[in-house]
């Protein structure tokens, strides 16, 4: 792991840059000025830019939001979210069922990846997990903590119900407090450790990298991923067999903690940088 101060130090080593959003490009409300500058410089050097985001939102939502955050849509060849990957999978797998499956949907009523996410999916949505054939996990229920999900998960496990997790991230940085908060990936991980079947298509699963970059003839040796999560961005890059840059201004801020996680989990980035800057 090499410490770098600027993306410019590696700009000539790569043609393709796969970039994470939250914590790297923006904080959910505002785009980081240093990230906007970095994207502009990479564009001016004719680099191929992609966004892969572990967001339970559909891809179109992330694309449409970029200008509000200070970024140009046409800066990127492709933008894919984990939510889009799961939505497409559910659409394909359950399209032809004449008798609709019952789906227990975990979502935040105040967010767009709640009820809007259901549009186009062929399910009966039920209020009790005991009545469900599958779980769609988008965003945590308001005010519930991970331990509060245990009764849902025990009922699901007893029925051998699969969970489709639209956001595999364990945690993210809360935009208004800079504190880390849990994501659906935490609940998915609990269910997996209980013995439940969890389906993810976002980072670190290789399929989202393939789906995002299939528009070009990708040379992996000339490709680098930039993100703030060891368990998703860096592990995903390792799985996809490309180099990676760990951004230290997002989820993992303490260098000692980062080194311990790398040692304990054997997930090593190629580079580490304080922030996504030029």
C-alpha cells in the first residue's frame, strides 16, 4: 500500500477510473470541490470514468442527481448502482410468475428507494415477514437498530426465505453529523451469519463491475477503483483483479484502524489517499 497525496501521481498509469460516490465524490448533500476538480482533470486527460455505487436507489436517480452535486452527467461512460442490479435481477427472475410472490420490503418511507423502487416489479407486497416468499432490503426502517431486526430475520430463516439486499454496504457517513450509520448490508450480514440466503449484486460482487464497464474493451491492468470502504470498494477491486485507491476521508479515517483491518481481513489497497483530490 503506497501513500499518495494526489490522483495526479497515478494519472498516467491508468486509462479507466471506477469511482465510488458517497464519501468520495459527495456527502449526500454537496459535491466535494476537490472531487469536482479531480473529475474535470481526469476528463481533460481523456480518461474513461465510471461510477459504481452501493446505493439502493435506481441508477437513473444517481445520474439525475449529479448536476445538483456539481458534476456533469456526460463526464462518465456509465453509472450503475447496486439497487439497479437487484431491481433488474428481480424483474427478470419473477416476471413470468402468474401467481405473484409475496415480498416483505424493508425501506425508509421518507426515501425515494422505498415505494418508488417497487414500480415495475411483479410482487404482492406484504406487511408481515411470516407471509413472505422473499425479502427485498433497501434502506433501514426508521428508528430501528440492527438488533431490532432479529425477530424478522428469525422468522425469515425458519421459512428459508432469501433476502435480496439492494445496498450491501455495512455503514456510511451520515451527511448532517459526520457519524457512521449502518446500512442494509449490516442486516444482510447478520442474516447470512444466521444461515440465511442473501443475494447481493453490488460491491464487492464482480457482476456490478462487469455490467458497468462492458461498454468498452476494458484492460484491467490500466484500470483502478477509487473508494472509501475496504470491505466493498477495495475488496471489490481485488475480486475484479484491478488496482485500487482507498480514500481516507470517508468511512475509514483512522490509519491505525485501517492497518488493523487490512491485517485482520487481508484486504489491501494499492494506494491510500487522504481525499479524492488532484
